[in-house]
C-alpha cells in the first residue's frame, strides 16, 4: 500500500500534474549568475585559495567533520570548514542567484518567498564543489517535499527525482559537465587514491565509514538515473 497513490486517487490530482507543478514552481538559480559563481568557485579551489570553503558537517552532530577537513587539506590543499548552521552559505547563495529570500530586508531588496525550502538537487553536501555549487541549489515548494525528502521512498519518488534532476541538468548542463571533468581528474589523481588507500588500513570504524562517504560524495553526476548519485538529500 502506497499512501501517495491513495492521495492521488482520492484528490483526483494526476501524478503528471503534481510532477509538473513541482518542477515548474521550483526556483532555480539565474543561469548567467550561476555561470559566474561556478567559475569563481571552481577557480578558487583549483588555485588553492587560502580563504576557507564550506561543507555540511559530517557524522552524528557533525562530530567527525575533522575527517573531511583533514582530507581536503591533504588532497586538495585547501582549508574547509563546516557550515555553522548547516545551510547558511547555500541559503545566501540562492538568495543572490534568484533575488528571493525568506527574510528580505530593505538593504537587500529581495522578494519574499514563503513555503519554499532550500534544497540540494543532487545532494553531496560534503563535496566542497557541490555544497555551494549554484546549479545544485534551488528553492523547492514545501508541498513537494514528500517526493524529495530524505525519508521518501518508492518508485514514484525515484521517478520524480529523476525528472527533477534532469530538469536541473538541462538548465545547467555546461556547468555540470565542467564539474564532472574536474571531479573525474581529482578522483583519479595519485594523491586522492593514496590518501584513501592509507586510511583503508585503519581499523577504526569511523574511518572506514568515512572512506565510503568520500567515495559516495565525490563522484560524477549522471543526469538520467536518479540513483546514480546515491541518496537524495533535502534540507
């Protein structure tokens, strides 16, 4: 028994209409601003900028975030910190990319948006590129959360997630392809593989889980299958 299917049967709303609403009412980043922001972010990482980058905390209560900060310091030669609020930097980014905010001020003059939430389209919030990649962040209508939240499951959820991510890829394919090229070079690098290989000899279960996390988080994005990038993440 699937409560989602029962909902559509009772309300007479078609699945196709619900899917269409969710995608059409999602507020994606402005494409020209996204291109500029992505260029800046990727070049800062490539040039090993000394100003810190940000990711979401790792582990229960972010207790193992140090494993990621050490990893990025050794492999990418950059300083990475966990976002204090868990979503502060992505929220500021999507505000700038769209001109909408949940809490606009006279100073920023953003338009007010209600009953939307900031979502990472492809997840990967411990990935230093993707946590603040403008093509990975959007305002999603909260009413669509049953199909995108991390607790959602089932064929209908997979179908919607695939369509949602395909829409993002259609909009930002050049930027996502550029990311795929960059991350492919990183995960094939000698430094990356030697670091994980050294860690694999550790008997600590936290470290073993961390290695699996890195392999899941730092991956290429395949636009046509929802499960290519692993677990969905909703903020």
